[in-house]
């Protein structure tokens, strides 16, 4: 009986306690669910607390040392909201609980969230290849987002407060990645992305700018692909015109020599091949390409119009992979794999033209008479998840020859490029470092006798630089990052001279530079990037020059899916080049900034608007660019020696224009359109009283389009077209200079071209087969320069068939 009574009493006590606690919870919920009127504004935490106390008729109790009462906090919405919702917005950087201690009194238990750093690398699953330009999004439970973009070594860093997040990664050609992530301490991650099934890219250009720009983190065009025709990916971008394979192209009204090409960070001087259909690099060895124009990151200098960064593959760290390719211009083989699994990998690639082997079977007028070969080799050693050591080499050789009297080939012209580099990349906490040392060489040789000189053997010109550089990055928090660095370069120019006698003179030049760049995210909508690059240019035997080059970029997000930007860049170029023939020769004008040939300089201003669609974007922009100390040939001159001051004149110029670009993807269709209206002008004291004349790169109207249809999971059909105003002519049909009265006044006819292509790819148990075929210039009138020295197979009106096959196993 006593036991039974005790059980009853205990049960009643438990019920009473539960009712009491439930009443407190209900009362507390009732208090925090009290609705008050809020107006979107910025105020201190203390001011928000007073608003709650006044309008909800509450007294808040809290430890003033546990919260920063003077910190500004913005609420972006107006209207009624609960006390709990407002506290979550005001105390978003804190953990807090509310407890009702008495009627009309609410106690806040507040603890600041810990600040953590999340860093690491993003790699391709299986190969371990580090991915440049992957977009990371860290989204908290309230919908707030933090962004990061992997750097050129696949590394990233995000500064976040303690909490539970969803980590997402997007990267062109890879399956989207999502992971639930609890952040309570510093973490280092190695994230793997799975490649998508084959993506077709024939004529259609992959230049879709990733969604990171909604976070205002990047203003470059990141092109990731594995096709062999790399630079065809650029011609559809507004403001870009010229050769489809990247040889001698123009950007925003600038000359062909105003574009800098970097291979793993090393400048390639005078890139291109005698066969202009052959891409500059073997696409099977390339990982990614980034194209900058308009705004130049502060670390770059040396060219006025554009910078293109090409990244080579590091090599598969898990298994050995071989890729064999055969197309109309060349055959290539690429080998990659691990030497030490997950640690040391290799990549070796070689390519050579092959149609010239059949020259003896063709008539003399149909022979190619030229050959090309190149190679890439790279070793990558992973020291830790955030550091690596790389060594790479590159070489390319072109030769133009002519059948000799004895039936052998007589070399007339030879080009060569060589690069050797050793580079370290690493990160320790908030500081990253990249240090490199490289040697590169460019040589241009020609048979002196065949060019009309009374001398046997070869004459040559060239450039041989040695470079040592280091740069650091520092990211103390998400709102701020800095990048700074220094480099020293010693260059030796071999300059051809011919007047009384044929000779080569050497001009040694030292150049050093320092740069500092700041990126500040003022708030979730506004970001500013400010930097400056200083260059000291010191020829041994001539006047020195010093240059200060500021950079500025402003990004503003007025609303969801829209971005406004304003960019300014000053660039300076210490090298002048004028090509005098259809092919590059040592007799061309090549001159560093010596003997009174001042450095060329440019200030580029650009403003634009981007609207991001679900699967694409629309962009409108306008630009103005100054061009100072430009050089040009005088009207009606014939070059007889290297006394260049008799043939060249110096002046100034500018260019301006408006550009529009659209891209969108549907389930089976991809469409891109671009239009550019631009003018490029130059004026000289010696021509008609500084009258503003069109430059040789003036293309007032340029229209481009590309569409691709995915027929099924294995194949696609593509079509691309472009139309542009005729360029200014400086020579007649016999390649003689035009009369002085026609200087810069005669244009080629309106140019247009339509290409079609078909691609097929199939996976046979991990072995990949790729077939490509198409017609270049189905309809159109490309200039002779565009089709010169392609190959001997052609149809009517310079319509060229092409085909290729690649097999990876």
C-alpha cells in the first residue's frame, strides 16, 4: 500500500513538473514570437536591443562582455517580424538562447561563434589533377553564402564562423558537388570532382563565365576544355578577331604583338606555327586556359591588349593514361601517370606535322614545304595537400623548305621556342607562396642567300630571358585578401642589322618589378580591387625607363542575378614588333625600348552589366583605350636596311567601342552570340597634320555566333559563323606599298565565314574514342593569310575539310 502511494505521488510530481516546464516553454515561445515592426536599416546591436525592448515591451538581460554592442548590423528587409527572427539577424555571428526569467523579462545567453579557416585543394577524381577555377559555395542554414574560387594550383581558402553549412562546388565539365559540413575548427580538405560524360565542343565555344561572379570574385573568362583546337574558343568573344588558332589575333583594337601568352606562367615569344591551322599548343596536354582583357590582375605586365594563361596537365596520379591523336595538320601522343602514387606524376606530349611526308607525291605548286614539331614534359611532386614542386620543359620547331637542285630540301626559314622552368607552390595557414625560375629562348632564322643577301648561311634574331620571381597571397578573412610579389629578369636580344654588311648585335637588358594588390569585400553587394605594379627597365647601353601601372576594379550587385562593374588598367609594353611579310622573318622590325623607341603604354577604361541566367548570361559593356608611342611604317616606303628611323614614324592612338555577348544552354542546345562595334585610330605628326586615321586593326563591326546540338549522348552537330568589316590594307595585290594618297584609306571587302562540324565520342570500358570532322569555310571569303599554308587538300573558294581521331587508353 505504501509502495503504491509512493508511485502515485511520484507520477503526480512528474506530471506537475512537465506541465510547469511546458508552460515556461510556451510562455517563452510566446514572448519570442511577439511581432514587431522593423524598417530596413543599419544600427548597432545595442540599438536593435532597445528597439526590441521598446516595441515588444520586454527587458533583455545579458552579459554585456559576451557581445559587441557597438558592432553595426544591417537588416535588409522591412515589415513585421518576430523577436526571434530579429535576434537571429542581429546575433548572426553568435550562438544564443532565450530564457524567460520573469514576466516581461527575457534573458539572453550569448556565446560568440568561433572563427575558422577551411582550406585545401580541389582535384579530379581518379587522376588527382588539380582544378583551376572551380567555384566553391559555403551556405549556412539561414541561406547566407560565402564564395571562393580555386587558384592556379587548385587551392582555396574560406574564412567562416562556427556552424553547419552546405558545401557546394561547380566546375565546367564535372558533376556538381554537395556536402554537409560542420565547421567548429580549422580544417584542410581534399575535395574530388567526378568528370561528366563526354561534353561535345566542336565549333561551339565554351566561354561561359562561372557563377562566382555573383560573389564578385573573378572578372576573367575561364575556359576549361580538352579539345585540341584551343584558340577557336576565343574568336567568338566580343572584341576578339583574327586567326582561329590564336596566331596573330587582335583584341579591342590593339595589334597582334600586344597579346601575351603564358604557358604555366612563362611568356612564349611570337607563338604560332607556319601552318596557321595548327593550334599553338597540343590540346591533349592542356588542362585549362584563362583569358584576360579589359581588366588585368595586378601581377601581370608587359602587354597592352590581353593576357592568356595556358595551364598544362600535371599528369594522372593514379594510373597510366595514353592519348593518341591524328588530325589533318599533325599527329600527337600524350602519356601521363604516377611515378609514386598520389605523390609524383609525369606528363609527356609530342606532336609533329605529317602531311609533308607526302610532298614528293604532289606537284610542286601543291606541296606544303613546311614541317612542325613540338613537345611538353612535366613532373609534379606533391609535398603536402597544399604544396607542390613542378618542373616542366617545352620546345617547338617550325621549318619552311624548298626542293633543291639535287632533290633534297633546302631549309629557308626556321622558328624555335624553348622553355625550362622549376616552380614551388605552397600554403602555410593564411599565407601562400609561389616561387619560380625559368629560362626561355626564341630564335628566328632564315637563309640569307634565298632572301637576296650576298651571303651563305643563316641570319637570325632572337630573345633569351632568364627570370626569377616570387609572389605571396594573404587572406586573413573572407572580406579581405592581398597579393604581392617581385621578379627579376635578364634578357638578351639578338637584333639583325644589315646595311653595309649583314650582322647581329646583342642588347642585354635587366628588368625588375614589384606589385601589390588588395581585394576588399566592403559588403555582400560591393567589392573593390586596387593594386599597383612598378617596373624598372634598364638596358645596359641605353636609357632606362620606370613605369607605375595602377589597376582598379569595382563590382556591385544591385540585385539577384545582376552585376555592374567598372574597370581601369594601365599597361606598358617594352617591346616593339612589326611583321613586314606574311611570315615572321628575322628581317622584321624587332626592337626593345632602346634608341629612342619609347615604351608603348595604354589606359583601358571599361564599364559593363552582366545578367546571369539559370544556364547562361547576358553581358553589355563599353570601353575606351588610349595607345601611346605606337609605331607604323611611313607611307609608300621600301625597306632596304635596318636604319629604321628612315622607315618608321611614331604617334599615338586610341580605340573605343560597345560590346554585347549572350550564351545559354538548354537540354540539347547551346547558343552563343556576340556583337562588337569598335573603332581603332592612330595619328602621326608626319601624316596630314595628325589627322586621325584608322589603324591596321580597325574592325568597326564584328558579329559572331555558334550553335551546337547534342544529337545523343555520343554525338553532336555544330555550326559557327562570323561576319566582320574589312580590315585596312597597307599593300596592294602584288604586296607593294599603296601610294601615299591611299594611306589608311583602302579596306578589304566585308569578311564572313561559316563552319560546320560533327563530333562523336564513345567510352569502351574506360577507353575513349573521339572522332571529329567538318568543313572550314563552307561559305565565306577568308583572307589569304587565314588559309595560307594550311594543307594541300581544299575545295572551291578555300573551303577546307578537316578530320581527326583521338584514342585514350
